[in-house]
């Protein structure tokens, strides 16, 4: 991947994070927290009327705190990054359906024939030339034209495939970091809630346990939401990794069947 594509991806990730913050915060401020406050007030009134009343768990109350908001922001950001990478992998796999080096059965490519095939690859649309498969084919043909050895072309193609696999693996590190950070944020909410509950222990000793229970709710709710989101993200990460691994395998197989086996060295 060239520096132009890297800069585009960096800008995309930055804009995706900013948009996630704006959307989630706007939703929490305008919908979640007002609804949660209304539910809490209604439940408190019901408890005051009937001491045996058991309040139902409300989704708005469960997700209303700042830790859950941060988790949802990171979740949307991770979804945006994974969507981009999945789209790139799908585009790479679509190109495998095209016959970039048209050869009839039994035809062989000599070092002198490579210029014609290189011109065909150079005439591809710019959006396709930046993909992995054309770059591998061009590099392998250039190496074969220079050395005249099939093994050199095969080694060049295999090296580029391995390099691409390592790059894709390293680029998943940001998503894995997000998947690790979300439970950590949930644990921060747990610590905050328990700490606030302990600070109100003297009220519980006097018989008022409402503050303690509310803060314990913050602790458990933040952990619950964070772990739930983390499970979803890790599942999608594994699916994305599987898609990328299939892309790498199919690309190398394409190069072997459609180029390397047709080369005729000196």
C-alpha cells in the first residue's frame, strides 16, 4: 500500500472517530439520559408508594453513564475501521475473477514476451493498479524479464504475498487495542461505582441504601455493557481476519496458476 492510500486511511479513521463521538454523544444527551432520569424518578415514586415494588431493568438506565458512552463510541469506531478493511478485502477478491494475463492452454511466457503482458497490466484502471494482485504480477514479470529464471519470479511473488499478510495482520492491532480498551473502560466504571458506593456507606448504616444501590448499579452496568460489546467486536475481528487470510491464500494461488506455471525460463 502506497503512502497516498495510507494517508487516506488515516484521514478516514480520524473522521470516523470524530463522527462516532458526535453521534453517540448527541444520542446520549438528547435521548438516553433524559429517558433514564425519567425512568429512575418513576421507579423511585413507585417504591415510595409500595415498598414491595420490584423495578424492572431499563436499557436506558443500564447504558446512561459515561463509561458506557465511551464504549459505544469505540464500538462505532471499530465498526467503521473493520468496514473499510472488509471492503478492501472484498475488492481484492473480486479482482481474482478477472483474467489479467490472458493465456490459452499450453501457452508459455518467455522473458521476451513479458513486455506485452506488462503493458496490459499498466493499462488497468488506477483503482485496480493499486490492488495487491496487479502489483504482484507486475513485480514477478519484471523479475522474470530481468533474470530469466522462473524461481526468481516465484520467490518475488511469494515474498510480496507474505509482506502483505504481515501488513494486514499489523493493521488489525488498532482494532484489537479497541477490543482490549472497552473492557478496561468498563472496569473503570466498576471502580468508580464501587468507590462512590463505599463513600455512602455511612448512609447505608443509617438505613438509607438508595445511594449505595445506585452506585453499585453504575459499577455492574458498565462492566456488563463493556463485556457485551467486546464479545461482538472480537467476533467481527475474527471474521475479518478470516476474510483477509482467504484473500491472501487465493491471491497466491492465482499467481501460481495464472502466471508462474506458464513461465518458460532460459
